[in-house]
C-alpha cells in the first residue's frame, strides 16, 4: 500500500525511477533498462545512445502522419519537440522549416541563430560546396562529385567548424528556400541557415568585408578537411600493405 501510494507523489529520485521501469517488453529501450537494473552501465549507455538517436526521426515520421490525417496541432507539437531534442543541426533546421510552413515561427532572437552555413564557389561548369553546422559536423562536395562527410570530433577540424559558425551572421536576403540558380563567373554564394529561414548572399566579396573573412576562414576549414582525408587514406593504404 505504501509503495503504491508513493507513486502518487513527485519526490522520486532517479535511482528509484529507473529501478521501477518495466524491462519486460521486447524492444531496445527495455533491453537498456534491463542492463541498468543489472548494473551494466556502459552497455546501457551504448544502447540508450542508439535509442535516443532515433527519436527525432520517429517524431518526424509521426508528424508527417499527423499532417496527412489533418491533425495539424499534434504534428506541430511533434516538430517543435524535434527542434528541442535533435542533436543534428540540420534536423533542427528541417523541423523549423516545416513549422514555419504552418505559421509557427521562432522567437526573434532564435530566428537569427546560426545553425549552419553553406558556401558555393563555381568551378568551370560545376560548383564546389562546403557546408558546416553548429553541431560540429561538415560536408564537402567538389565539382567532380567527390564527397566528404565529417561527423567526428577532431582537435583541429572541430574548432574550425565552430569558428565559422561564430563568425557567420545573417546577411543577404531572407528566403524560405535555398537557391539553385547558377552563379555568374567571379561570384560566390553564402547561405546562412537559421530557424527563421535561409539568408542568401551572392556576389564578389570585398577585401576586408565580413563575407570575405568568412570565406577565408572556410577555406582554412576545407584545407584541413581535405588534408585529414588524404592522411587517413595514406594510413589505410599503409595498413593494407
């Protein structure tokens, strides 16, 4: 009786909570709970990290279904939750894009928070594209189709990514969609990704301007990324020999 009664109150610490969680269901979360209750904290940590990483995707899928069923309020609640729990900056940005499409805008301060930036530099008939995000990840697509996906921490590269995000600010015109228009010769494009939309700047950066400084900083990031990939490839080739 006392234990059942105690369930009505708020003064439960985490030890009591997790030890009373149900671990009998056949799913990943229940497996993690079972590991916790057995005292296997490291394995539980690994299992929970995998489970947590799925949450934003589950919520995005659920939001889609709610919209298809015309349950707009429920969908918007799910999308707002994604902006709060998603670790990936791009996933947060996707959620904000869809919230804005249904009239739910971020606060004025949040609207201009830089969560990512994309620079595009024409090369012959194609373009080099470098993207970096506030979560410390980066992507590079060169004019020949070569792709670098950077999702790990590195003492050299990660600070360069964060430096670019700090240096960037909303500049250019605020749009709801990115631009696919070809760039004229001698011009570049900067897209600053925020919860309020995409700020697009196009032109030829003037020496000493904020845009020029940002492009120079991003050039340093790109060199570091390419060098890291080359070094990793040399090490891999050496191991194969």
